């Protein structure tokens, strides 16, 4: 007997990430796109109606809207009783704590995903595992010039996981230009580059005396985020509370 597909709503269309996720949900036999949320639009997207509220029976909402709307949307989804997958960037540890407080007592989970690309998830895990074996580590992330936040959510989570794994950056020396040595996330320095023509590129640079080791991941198309998003939609229904990242969904711990 086959199980019924997961009734899914995607918030944030016509944003590029939201569109890629919605297309992935439509293409997968285990999920069904039952609506797209954007209260500022009428009509439909690819034959799926725009919504100003969740339809009855919706099981999962994927929140991929802009940063200035995401927290208000999450409060609405919390009241709805649906499970939630968050793909919007910019979730610092402080913002995650706000979501944890909001989700206390909820029947269904909220899964915050800094990056849906499978390779990006693996690179974060590899960096966490490698961190304690290297003397110094820094994160260099490159994104499109118009990206509204810096560092990226992926870089924030990567640096936090490196620090938790025992990694660190070298002590700062004098900066002739303030900020030239990057920002610190739990003692791990992060450098954000904003360049035209890029989507997503991140390097974790690690060194020991006499050796260098880099973990590099690059997304060249929004298509890279679809498979991880679909896996998150299915996986969040087995979770409780608030979780961060796709590790558990992918069986990485």
C-alpha cells in the first residue's frame, strides 16, 4: 500500500528559491503542491492558486519568503498547526532561539534549513568533523551582489558547527582597514563576498603547519535546492520541536 502524498504549501513565490522548491514538490510523487502563499498576489502560479491563508488539510508549509516577512509568517504557521520548513536565510542563533520559544507546545515541528543543497549539507558536516584536527579555520562565502544578508545562513551555521567541533581561527592581528579580517562567529572568522554572476559558493579553509585543507561547495542553479527541500518536507513530519539543518533527514546524525 502506498502512502498519500504530503500536502504542501510553498510561501514566497515568485521568488527564485520558492519556485525551485515548488517545482521539486510538484515533480515528486510523495508530495503534492496544494497552494502557493503570497497574500499580495491574485490568480495562480503554474495552475496552482495563490493563497492568503492555508487550505484545510495542508500538512507542511515551506517558508521561503523574504526576510522582512518570515517571522510574521512563522507566527501564522504556528497557529495553523502545520509543520514548517524554513528556507529563508539569515537565521542567527538569536533568531533560532525566538523560534524555539514560539514553537513550545506545538504538535508539529519547525525545521530551519540554512541550505537545501545536498552537497552544502555534507560540506557543513565534513567541516564539523575536521575542525578539531586543524589549528586554524576560516569560512569564505561568495554570493550574488544583491543578496540581502551577510554572512549567509549557510556560513553562519557552518562557522557555529566548526566552533562546536573544536575549531577556531587565529587571533586577530591589527587591521589597517576595519573589517578586513572578517567577522567572528563563535571564534571562527567568516568573510562574505558579494559579486555579480554568482549564486552560492563557500569554502572552508583549514590549516596545520605544513598543510592546507579546503572543503568547497558551489551551487550554480536553484535546481540544486529542490531535492533537499522535498526531503525536508517529508522528514519534518517525523520530527518534533525545532531542528536546524538537514543532517537528521539525510541520516547524518
